[in-house]
C-alpha cells in the first residue's frame, strides 16, 4: 500500500451497498462460514471491558481466503446519560491487505452494520417466511428498524406494514404511510 487509507463515510456506504448485491454475497458467506471448512475464518469476537468509563470495546476480525479479504470491525459500547449527544455505540470497519497487513480502508461501521444486519434478516425471512405471509411487522424505531424496512420491502411484496415502538414520532418515521 502506498499513501493513506481510503476513508468511506456512512452516506457513501449507504450508496455503495445495495441489498440486491449484498444479500446474495452474505448468503454465500454465511454458507461458507457454516460449512466450517475454513472458507471463512471468523474467530469469536474479543470484548475488552472499560469499567472506568462504563464501556466496552469489541473487535471482530474475519478473513475470506478465497476472495483474499481481511477485515476487522471495531465497535465501542458506552452507557450514556439521558439526552447525551453521543451515540451509545460506534463502529468502524478496517480493510487490510492480507499479504502485508497494511491498512487499505477505514469504513463507517454503523452503516455497514445496519445494512448487514437487515440483509441477514432478509435471508432468514426468505428461508422461513410462509408463502402467504404478507404483513411485515417492525418492532422498534431505531436505525435497525429503518434498515430492516428497506431491505425487507425491497425483497418481498408485503401488502401491509405495521410498526410499533416506544416513541411515536420516531416510529412513524420508520415506515412512512404504513
């Protein structure tokens, strides 16, 4: 690697990661990981408690030899007081050159996590949803609810969307018109 790593922010991640591309890639990766043949190397995450600050740091590395992709996600979780302007969790994904270990890119981990989690839920829905199920129900009103709404309504022809959450204003913003 020469020069500085590429920085990819949340809005660029949202633009680049499309569910129609992400879902089949994740479905293949999940199958490779589940086969336990070494096609995906992903050890159990490491959690470092930061008791002094009421926080935790999680590190989640992974390597896919077939694609020669080496990455790690770092996520911090902190207890925040009511009304804090800081989010209680933040995440970054680091993409590394597997041959030399050099940092190639720093990506917004929250945007990736939102998309990845919703895409995995869409895969599970594809495999488990009864054919005649045509109502999507979302519980919660956070970013995960919104990403799930986007992924699931892109993949399935729901006739109705229902949502519920603790805060009415945020809940109605998740699935407008639902």
